[in-house]
C-alpha cells in the first residue's frame, strides 16, 4: 500500500477491495502503453479521472462521485499556471497536432507513467493534440459501451494519411488490450505526482494536497467506500487553512519569473 512521501501512518486494519463486485484486484499490472500506429494509447484509470493540473485550473476536482470546489485564490492561480503550460507546449509544436498535423481546436494532453509497486501516477510530459486525436486517448468509455466504429475508423484514417496501413482486426485487438489494462489499473487509487512540472514551483504542496486529498485524509490507497463515502469537508477546509500563509502577493511574484 502506497502512502505519499510525507510521514503518513498506515492503517493496518484496512483491506483492499474492488471498485465494484465485477472487478478483481490484479497485482501484476501491465504498465506499457499500447502503440497503434501513430497513437500511443494509455487510458487514465477511472479512479484518476478529473485529478490533473488541467482540472485544478477548472476549479474543481472529483473523487468518485464527490466534487470538491477549489477556493478561488488557488483556482485563479492554477488557471494562470495551466495557461502558461498550454502556451509553452503550443509553441513547442508550432501550433500543430502532434499526430495528424491539424491546427484546429488544439488541446494539451497530459502523459503519465504508472509505477505499479508504489501506486504512483507520475506526470511525464505533454502532447498537443486536436480534439479528435485527444478524444481517442480518452475513449475507454466508448469501448466499454461497445461503440468503437468511429474510433477504429479514425485511427485507421489518420495512420493512412502517413502511409501506415492498419487492419480493423489489429486496431480492435489493440484497443481491447488497452481497455484491459485500464480495467486493471482502475482497481486502485493512484497517488498523483506532478512534481516534474517546473511551472508549479512553489505550488507543489497545495496541488499535492488537492489531487491526493482522499489518500491524505483516509490514509489509504484502497477503494473502500470510494463511491459511497461523502468527502470530509471539515478536514479539507482545515487542511486548506494550513496553507493560508501562501498569500496572493507571493503568487504574483512567482508568476513574473522567467523560465
């Protein structure tokens, strides 16, 4: 069982359970992304949905079905950070999708690596993608519904533009493999590690508490009562109160630095 690097005591009485009765814990989790031509499919675990820098910038994060609104002072700060990250990445690729080359509706996709023995989901970098290519990387819900026609056709057509020939059978098989990895990963609550992002310098402690709130409060990575338990807002507000020494004028000085 993983606990963040800070000294948090383990709860020896807790037992690891499933998300639902249908999913079985698997201790041997494949960590490699599935390569399908130009696409590197690595679905974010269900338990990590809405826990990222981009979500911090939106002003709220989710734990299961529980939404936590981020205080305005932090929300506006993370929003500015994300805009800087987005601008940096768009300039890096000259405002073009890194897969299909489109310059329409560009979005920044966060890339993660998964350290299975620590249950740690570590930010590894970013890819600039158009909205359709980005949708492919977040399409586990389509596979779950069996609605894969558009997905398969799009992957094949984009690869064909670069003279890479793929059969429907291969694409379907690879998508199913990526989906199985996603199911296995979704049995665990992952510790979100964004320490590699230098634009968050000085904000890592706040981001860490927000993104890993469940682990800090309940002292576990298991999914016991993940969907039923109500968030402990008293603990959350108390935790955020401890960070009030980071005043807005400190943030203002932080963001005028040149990197």
